[in-house]
């Protein structure tokens, strides 16, 4: 049975594939390394001819202090009880940290680019410290801005797909046979995969398993944050540009792209679904270091060529971590908090965003 919804159409599906993650690669995208195994958390990928990007814009009008303005109508900040005693549905705990350096504050939330409705109860989609931080922040910084995200579809097609059946040419015969076997029950999806480059094929194959597990992009953290972030003066910016994000993948060598795809083919669909569910479970608990440790162990198990796998992680995860930190620090200023939401697998570990902030002199504590 096909793992793609009956309403499948290629442009919409390709868009959904990239709404998932960053940590990408390797947490979700490779299951990667971010939604994103992308990993966690990644957003989308797309670009014009890759070009150097400038720093992200500066923060908007300052929030006078950490005072909390009126809450958006949908966000309930009560203690979760009712007069008769029942406890309201609780939102996912999710990794959330507060980084301070003098009067400068950066709130950091680890996201998943897909999820379930139950992760975000309508009465209170996020726990109170996260809602208060959103209210206090004149700027919300995502991996990529919503405006650029709207432009991504054509560029994903341009840089990830071919008119010819190019995937067959990119892969050794044995690997192509694995792709055919993997997609045996979904001939329409296999037909589309034939026209993809290996990095996009990797993401799409992982996405089939994610959809089969019931995850939905509309319940990704970024989409839900934007539903809540209703400040009149607040603005939403990206920590990287569309060009930078697409370049992350188009600059991978053919061998590195094949390593991405090979990792996705190691396990059965059922095993990949189990990993997605475990990633989601750990994200709901909210410990960034535990998430990263789990992902590292998974990556080590799936790597076909450890040297190539390390190179992919370096490009897709660690180079982007450094860029994220540079941009978020540039956005923040004394008494002008910035709220940052990026793939959860970017946060933890020795080369994660939280440790990079500590090396810049920030005190980082769970929020």
C-alpha cells in the first residue's frame, strides 16, 4: 500500500518534504540529521545560484523589559486546572533554553518540523515559559523566513530534480536496486524519484516513512509558533537565506549525496518509522543533549562510510550551527530579546548551538 496520501501531487509533496527539518541531516532529514537526520530540524531547501549572504537583519523595536504583554487569544497561561478539577491537556515539553550575557537574552527552542495535533493543545499550545518568552521578544528567528519559504518550491525542483531519469545515473546498480525494492509498493513515487538527485531522493524517501507514521507538517513547531506570535510590532526573520540552505546540499559531492541516501536504505521502513517516533518522544521530553546523544548513536549505526558521513554532518549540521549562532547573536541586543526556533538536533552536543553560545560568554540554562 502506498505511504503517500491519495491527494498526493508532486509540488505539494516536495514542499512538505522540506518543511520537516534541520537538524536536518540527520535526524529527520536523514532521520537524519535534522526533521532535521535533520535533521532536525530543517526547514526547506531551495535557491538561486548560491551566493554569499549577509547577516540577518537587526531586531525590531525593543521590548522595554522582560515584562509580558497581553497574551495572544489562543494561548492559555492558566495553571492548567478547571474549577471542577480536571487538568487541561499539556503541551509537549520540547527543548527550551535561556541564554543570557549581561542584559542580552536569547531564547532558544528546539523544533520538529512535523508533529501531531496533540503536541499543541488549542488552549495552551506551548508551556508558559515559552509563551512568556515569545511575548517578551520583538523578533522571532526561524531557520528560514516564511517569506523566503514561499519561494522555495521552484528552486527545489530546479536544483534537486532533472528532466531525465538522473538518479539511476548517480547510483551504483546495487543501490538503485535497493531504491526500487524500497519503493516496490509505490510505483508513482518511484517514478518521481527517478528524476531526483541523490540528496533530494534521500529526503523524500525519509519523508514517506514520516508520513506513514502519521506526522503532519502543519503540526511542525515553526507553523505553530507563528500561530501564537501575534505581536503587532514583532517580526519574523530567517537565520539563513534560501541560497545558503540549498547550497548546503548542492555543494555536497556525489559520494556524499550517495552516503545520505545509503543511510536511508539501511533500515526497513518499519525501523525508520520507529526511529521517527523515538525522536518525537525524546523531543517531547525536552533534553537537547539526550536528543543529540541518541542521534549520534543512530548516525554511527547507519553510516556506510564513516568519513563521508562525518563530512555530510559537518556541512549539514555543524557549519549551519556556527552560522545560526553568529546570526542570532547579531540579532540580540541589551533589553531586546530574540526568540530563536531551530531544529532540535542543532542544540545539543559539543558542537551544538548551546555550547557555541557558552563559548561566546552566554550562561545557558533550561527554560
